[in-house]
C-alpha cells in the first residue's frame, strides 16, 4: 500500500508520538528497540501477533567468535580465524569492512545479550550435528570442519546456543521480553503495520497501524499457535488462519497513526509466506512450494519488504533462499552418498543442511537420492528411536516418516536399486565402485566429505532414501534470505540510486545482511543483533538531533 503523504508532521493529530517505532518483535526488532532505549530515546515496539516472531521458534543459536565460552571449552578462537571462515560463507554480500566490524564485535554482542538475561555455556558438542543434544550449548554450526573449509580457515565451534531445555529460541526471546518490559519500552502487540507516513520529499515521519481490540487478542493468538513452524504440511491451515485474522482485523481493528521522530525500523522478517514473491524471484523453486516446509512464522509474509519498496526502497538478493535438507541425526546416514538422476555425487554428505538442500534444488527437476547400505540403514533406525525425546521429535520422526511414506526403495545390488529409482544402472554402479575404491586406495573423497565419516557401501543390499524436492515427506525446510538494501553504516533503507531514505531503517531478515549469501546456523540471530543494534542506535541519534531542533513549547 502506498504511503500516506502529508505536508507537515506538526499540522496533523497523531494518535501517539515517540522517537523510534520498531515494527516486528522478533530477535532483530527486540535488539533495535533495546539499543534505541539504551541510547536515551522513547520507543514503541509493535507486532502483528503476540511477539517473539520466528526467533522464538528457532534453535536460539548466535554465531560468534573469540568468546569467553569458547575459552572455557579449550578453544583459542581469534577474530582473524572467524573472519577467514566467514569470508567464504558471507562472500561479497556486505562490504569487507562491515564483515570485519561484525567479527570484531561478535563477542561483545554476546556479552550485551548476557546483560539482557540470555544465558550461554561452554559445554561443547564437537561431532558433526545439525543441533546439539541436551546439555550441550557450543558446537560447530556451519561447515567449519569440512575439508575444503579447513584448508582456508582454522575451525572453531562458534554456534552458541541459549541455555535451556529444548530449542533455545524460546529462552532467548523470553529473556529479551523481560528486559524490554524492565526498560519501559512501550509495546503494541496484536497491531498490524499498515502503511508508512511520509512528507513530500520522501522522509518517513511515522506509520499507520491497525490495532486489534483486546477482546480478540486471545483468539488471534490461538490461531497463530495452530500453525507453528514446527508442524509440517501446514499450508492449507495457515492460509485459513490468515484469512480469519484479516477478517478479524477488519471487523475489530482501530486505525492509528504513530509519529516516529527518529525513524521507523522494519524488522518484519522475510517473505516465505508470500507465494507471489517466491514465484517472481525463483520460479523453479516455486514449483515445489506446496511440498516444502516454511521455516518461518506467519509474520514473514513480505509485508515489511513491500512497505519499504512503497517508500522508494530497493531490494536485493531476492532469489537467495535457505533450502535445508537434514541428514543427521541419525548420524549413520552420513555414511551414505547422495546422487542425482545421472547417478553422480554433487555435494558432501556432511555439509551444512542448507548447502545440501541448495545443491539438491539445483539438480535436474530437484531430484536426488541418499544411497546407504543395509547396516547403515538399520543403524539409522536405531539411532532415530533412541536419540532422546527432543531429537526424536524434530529429527527422528521426520526421517522415519520419510522412510515409510516418501518412497524409500531397496535393491539387492546397485543395478537393481537403480532400476527401482529410475537411474541408469551402469551409472549408479560406477559411482558406488568409485566411492569404495577411493576409500580402499586412500584417495581423498571426490566431493570433499570428512575422512572420519567415509565408509564403503559394499556389495550387498542397498537402500535409496528419497531426497527429491517434489517429495513432501522429505521435509524440505526453507526461508528467504533477501530483503531491503540498507546503508551498512546506519541501517537506513536505500533507494535504487544508493541514496538513503531519511527516517526508514531495516534490520534482520527484512534486510540484506550477513545471512543473505548463504545461511549457517546462528548467523540469522547474530545478524539480527548486529543490524538491529545498528538501526536502533542510528535512529536514536536522528531522534535526538530532531528533538534538539524542535522549538520550545510556550507555557
């Protein structure tokens, strides 16, 4: 929706006035609001739902280096080592000096979070894992230990999981929520951002919102809770809930205008819930949209992005997606090999989940199979059933469901298996022979799998686990990584010509940032703190400058 344009911000009646308005109460929004408040200004933090966003459902991992917790675990990580690694992962999506500033300040960001009640620990889990088991809070959360990366950057575990049972995101957000209340930050929950309010020159003066009547808050939150991102295959339920919420807002909502003297910060997440935006920027992936699992909450509908674009902002990296395909746990599956329709291996099986998923999406028709021998297959079932309740629920159950419902096939040998999954028998047989011969003769793995995980497949019966993008039971998790382009020193939203839009900021997954080239666990929360604090700090300074210029009121 196009912004409201007014000639003079002092000439209209605002329903509320403050220094900074933050739109979206997830990790980035909470960081922006707290930093702005610490900088000495008044803040309103609003959210369409009850607050927490996708961060509340996340693993609660922050990527950071040279921290006290690494030292406790016996790792002497250096900023330079972290920088060497992230240069590979982050690439040129941000300026070199921005990446350096992030790495140099990441330990201080962890300390800042500790000051707001988030707890961390040096209890480390050092084997390859997607998410650490209970009681372990420091781990290798990316590709640090993969041979191709070790050759270029000294590895250290940099994934810091918030302390608490289960996924850490709920504990992370709970701590920030308490700190926000203690700081006296005004919150407007169950309030939908509608459109920006600008002057004729394009400066953002405030925002129009629709506040849901308190009598409807519990009902709306119940609808929100029914479409948890933990629950797969929820597209239809989500669309029904969103329609009901929109009708509720239209019937029971009150339109308000909020003035923001320093600026509006958009921290509204990505656009995984916008099929239109996905199709516009990645039509090949959009063909599999209904078979995927959106790793986001309903607030990630692109509305904040569209709001920024309506004010003249530019978007970037819109075709960059996090496409995750879990293999381990169960760890026994890492002994297998992933092949495409041609029977070729194309990705290290122990790579980070988004590298595996992203590479599968690039194969013809998004087709791929994980080939394992009988011993590994049986061991994976045992591991899935005995890995503990939390890991069983989030990793064991999806894998076992895929075994039963996703088209897993068995063959007495490679040729028989190939015929069952539609691969040329000679091609699959040759791939397995090459794999086993390389191990027997001591050659490095052809696609770069870590040495300790290599096992020969052998000559007996083999299984093919369906990893195709079209297989809804393979549980392809995804979220979007692109967003509004921002000034990397201030967080202000940029126009196509590179000029900043005064009074408009973006942070977290709503903006192009550290996460936008490719994702590793912990980088989203880390970027949310980094970019959120940046936007909050700059918006606070802008508010203070404008307040100093305001004429004194006559008594």
